[in-house]
């Protein structure tokens, strides 16, 4: 029997938190609850969770700030963000700060559990493929250290956000293969819904600004017009 996964639910509405907890326990999961952002961040930083379900609007630190501080502190636990806001800006900002998926309130428990299971499947798949992946990839002057999540260019350290590193690592692990924006959202963000392809564009633009000598004429991440992007095969 598979051991229960540990999940942190950061939600200030007690009824919602308890309902989510009740259904997660059936997966099975061991669930901790936090009712404000400050408490949630402390738990996320000090305990080993398989998933953090994080409300956007919280007392103390809001969900976006909790997400930002987790990723800045190199806590890479998957994050499913809950939001009652319908604006695209909040959703996209959450993804760009490092959230893995979001779910708008009001949501059905069936959809929530489906999203949770999808995140667990993606994490399991990544864990399975990591044993086949080299610990480092060197491409031209670029070196990617997977264990340390560290990137250097011509010997100089490059500071990347968590999602920028994930995107670069995915590209470098699949040189020459062309990916559509929707595929990158699915593979890197675990988020397959249409309408947020510009999130990919924004991350690629920032990556190019950091790793390309001339981002207008990139060596590493190449545009395949009308299709998507690919990582250079030879450098």
C-alpha cells in the first residue's frame, strides 16, 4: 500500500479547508491546515510536503507572496493556488511566480481532486525520469547542474527563478525537439488549459535575456516560427 502523501492546505475559510481536507484524506493524504499566509509559509519552509494548496486571499501574507517566498527560498513543493478572483492577471502572475496550477472559486471537489491527482502524476513521472537524466548537461558555454539547480554561463553563475530553471532544464533535456507553447505549459507548469501561452513567451524572453549573448539572435533556445521553440542540438 502506498504511503499517504503529505499536503498543506493554506485557507482562511474554515469550512472550505475542512471540506478539502476531508476529501484529500480519502486519496490517501495526511493533511495539515493553516489559516493565514504567515503560518502557511512557515510550515511550507520547515516540513516536507508533496503539495501545497494555497488560497490567494489570505490574512497576513497573501498567496502570491507566500508562493514568491517559497520559490525564493528554494522550496520547490508543487503549489495549487485557489483564487476567487477572475482576472487573468492574478492567475498568470501566480503561474509566473512558480505556482504549478490554479483553480478558481467556486470549484467542485471533483475538479480539485482531479487537479491534485494530475500534479501527483506529473511529479511521479519527473521522479521516474530523473534517474535516467545526467546530473549535469553542458551545452556550449552553458552548464546546468540538476542536483544543485544551478546554472553557469562561461563559468559565471546565472540566477534563475524556479520556473525559469525548470523550463531551461526541460529544453536542455530534449535538444532539437520542437515544443508548442501548450506542450510546454503542460510539461513544465503541469497546466494544460488554453489561453496562457504568453506565460511561456514571457519566461523564454527572460531566459534569453539571462543566457543569450544576443537575445535577438539566440544560440540556445530557438524559435520555430508558427510552431514553438526548440533547444539547439549542436553548439
